[in-house]
């Protein structure tokens, strides 16, 4: 990354920054001049326990390298406390990286409410709480950058991760809406779907591949998305192992039926090949574009 991307006088919160991806993000933001709030409850990868030392160690690393950082040990479900910590320490909040996460992998048949609820609370409710607390301050200063951490498990599905996939794709839905609401106040909102070698993925990825999926290979994208130089919003980026790609929705042109007379199950069956044909597929960027084909069908039958 070019050193022209700088964060002097900018304050960045990174949740779940005591290790793995969050630690790499925090260190790189600090290297580029940001004041960093290193948040980490210090729990296990399954969401159990708490330990302040994780965040403290990252803060020590940043300070030893000449950077500026403070530790925060609150749960992301207490997002207002995390944001208040940033305001107390540095007086503002410019960038929020929602990175905190846990795994409670089980097949859907064996899924228990506790596994479902905890994954939801950490990933979705936690990201909501921190972002909701930071949002008014970003609006007031007419500047903000928010990055959510989605996953390919949410985009494409993954065996044994119904809870995790639900939460991660839900965060992209939040990304899309906040990008619309934030644009007029210069708040840009994007999501990443990272593949990194961390404690959450150790044992799930072959060792020879795991070694190449360094968390540090995710962070340059995150730091760029958090910068003034980036004008992207509502984006979803898959990233890992030294590769970055942008993901977008694709939809077939579909089949239209008469809305006055209705249509039958047999009509659907007869049109199924056309409904599923992606020849000439479209890529809606927002809800109005998504409704375009439906509205075109309705206009054919309007008096």
C-alpha cells in the first residue's frame, strides 16, 4: 500500500482486535498514522470467557512501534461503551471495523438455541450496537467509514455453519442499507468476506494452505476501505491469500405473466427454463434496479 494513504488525526475502532485479522488491521491502521481503539473481550473462539491481555498486548505492540492506541475490553454487545471509550481517549470516531466474531459450528439438525443465539449476538447484534453508537458522531462530522466482516459462508453457504452463514450474510444486508443512508453524510459502508489463517479457521484448512493465508494479507484492503482515498460504498469484497475480488448479485431476466388473469403452477413449470436462464443476466445495484424487470412486466398490462 502506498504510504500516501494516511490517517493522521483519524480515530479507528477495530473490534475483536486482540488477535488474528483484527490485530493485523489495528497494527496496519496505526502504521498509517491512525489513533486506534483496540477492542477485544478476550474470549475464546467459541465465545467463552474473557481476558484483557489480548487487547493490551496489541496496544503495547502499537506503542512500541511509535503508534497511538488504547485498549478496550467491552463486549461488542455493549457497543456504546466502546464508542465512548474512543471519544474519551481521542474525541472522535472516523473509522469502524466490525471484526469481532466467534464460531459455533454444528449441523442444523444438531443446532441448539444457545449456539444460534450467541453467534447472532456477537456478529449481528454486536456489529449493530457498535455501529449504531458511532453513527450519530459520523453524521455530525460529515465523515465516516464503516467496514463489516461478512463471509463466503454467508454468500455461498457452508456445511455446518447455518448460524454463522445467517449472521454473515445479514451483515451484508446491513451494509447495503447503511450505504444508502450514509452517503449524504459522507459515510461510506462496505463489507469484506475474508479467508485468513486464524484461530477460527485453524484445523479447518490444510496446514500448507493455512500458512499462506496470513491475516496481514487481508488488512491492506480494510485500511484502504477505511481511507479518505476510497470512494466505494455498498461493496462486497472477497479477499485472502494475496487476492482481492469484488462480488455482486446476478439475476436472470426471468419470465413475465399477466397480473390481471394470474398464472398457474403449470405456467411456472412451463417457464422454469426461462426463469433460470442467465443469458443476458442483470446486476441490480439497488432496490429500484432490482424491481425493473417486474415493473416492465406490469407496464405491458397497464391500461
